[in-house]
């Protein structure tokens, strides 16, 4: 913003911004826009400010002293570290980790979530849910039983990195008050539910 009142030197003078608060260090200075045609004299003195005090603001870039490519180009002496969003995407609102975004664990019963949390404390590792709630259509496609507890948010198929399904199933079956525990030949996941205590191990059929 400029003052329309001409100064004695024939130049328009910029209004000086108000003084900053005491806790903020900032500097500002007025600059004059000469009315002459002299190219050297026509160069305006840019108002400077302590932009480094503003979070997320790069002073040199704002003032045109550094290109954006300098920020994105990695140093030749430092390894490039790529952030992974996969882990964040697989964290459900109730704190459970899921194998992919298609696994629904939002409706799992609190009693089942409590069991899964207990398993995590036992191994000191995250439980990964590979199958949670299934609607009837999805349950049929998964070859689930007609009254599968997956359809009632009371069952989950799980894995734990570094723990075999046989070891995991053995621990689940040792838990007091546990429900159904089952293994399947086609997956490393182990079924756990909060229904009546039951056990099964589905073996793969031999090809004839």
C-alpha cells in the first residue's frame, strides 16, 4: 500500500507496517519508488523481514534467493528416506491394524478387541487382522459358514509377523475363556472368535 501524498523528493513512500509484538523479532523498512527513468535508481529497496520466525516459511525462497528445486534435490552425501503411508493407512480407528483397506474391523465387539489386545501384549507385537466383519455376500465368497461369527462382528482372522500360525493357534487355545480357534491350509491366518470354545484345522485336499 502506498501513500498518495508525494514526498519532498518526488517519490512515493510505502507505509511502514506496525511494530511487531515483543516476543516476535521482525524488521521492516520503507522503500521508495523513484519517478526517474534511470534504471539504476529505479531499483526499489525491498522491505526485509525476519521470515525465519514464521513456521514453514523459507525466507530465501520467498525473497527469490533460492529455487524450489534446491529443496527437493537430495544431498549426494545423504541417503534418500521415503516415508511409507502404508502403515498409517492400515491403522483402524479402534487401534487395530488391518492387512488392507478392504478389511473391516470398525464394528468388532469390545470383548473381541480386548482379546486381540491381550495377544499383542503377550507377543509384544501388533496383531494384523486379515479378515474382520463380513456381510453375507462377502462371507459366502470367502466360503464362510452359514452362521459365521464374522457376520456378527464377533470373529477375526489374524496374523503376527514372526509367529507361525501353529504357534499362534496354540497360544490362543491356551487362553482362558477363549472362543473358537481355527487354522486353514490356504492361509497363515488364524481364526479367533468370542463364541463357544471350538477347534478346527482345515487341511488341504490332496490332488488326485
